[in-house]
C-alpha cells in the first residue's frame, strides 16, 4: 500500500475484508532516506488508524542487492524501459511480503494493478500473467483492479470521498524524495487533472496548488510535444 490511486482504489474495493496495509521501505523511498520514510510511515499509519487496519512496514534492500546500472546497460535496448519497472518490482515486492504472508497464513496478497486487462504490448514487471501465477503455502497473489483504467479508479475514489465525506490524502508522486507530492511531474499533473474532472479540489487530497501553479500546469500540458 503506497497511498496512490491504484492502492487507494484497491483499498476501497476491499475495505470490507479488513486488509493489512503492507508498505515497503526501499521501493520508492530509499532505505537511507530516513526523513522521507518517517513522513511516509506517519502518513500510512494515519490511514491504518482511520480505517482500523493493521499497518505492516517492511524494510528492504530490494533496489540495491542487484547492480541496476549494469542491468540497465545490458537490457535497456531490449526492454525499452528501466530494469525496476520492466523486470523487478512486481515479483520483488511480492517476495518481500512472502515471509509475513506465510507466517500469518494470509489467503491472498493484493498487488494493485497499474494497467488494465485491455492494455496490449505492455512491458511491466507487475501484470496478471506474472503476479497471479505466484503461490506459496496457503497464499495466492492477485493483480487487483485490472478491470479499471486510471480514470475509472479516480472516479471510484472521488465517489467514495463524496459519499462518505472522507478526507482522503493521496501520495502519487515518484519524483519526490520527501514522501509528498511534488506537483511538478507528469504523474502529479495527470492525477490533479483527473480529480478536477470529477469536481474534487486537489488541495483537499494531498496536493498544494494555487492559481500560478494551475496556470503552469495548463501551459506545460498544452505545449508538451
């Protein structure tokens, strides 16, 4: 559970199952970045407390025990993508959760999907053809949410906010090192606009915007090649 659109939409759909929220330190936040991690930890623990769910925090050297620079050099041309996204992160995150799942006899690990079952030609380390084939002990894995594209997930979160008057805060940014949304990257931009389309104020869900920032976003998106 990262707190992003995919994670939160999965949580909303599975809330009645009272899932454990498992968050990995060492995936998007480097395990030497203590300050950034403390922010993320506080953020997700507040979510666990709000919904009466158990937080599970796992620290890992998942992005360090392999030589990423060498793997990038050898395989980038073949993959046309970086090693982490194309080859490592799905099975890597599942592997880090496996000891906890085995110890507590979890029936299912939900790994929120990035893409839909309708997307073709995707190079990604986390897809149903990989995730859903992983099984150990009594545990199986489900790449959850493949029936919904990102905008549909945004719509589900927006509907949940309106229906429940819930003060959800999202953490979507992969550029920021402090665990917050930078409001300057492409992913922040498209998430901001997706929620505006649903009449949700981005400032209410974890972004920091003013008129100047909105004008900047408009100009950059309009002029983007």
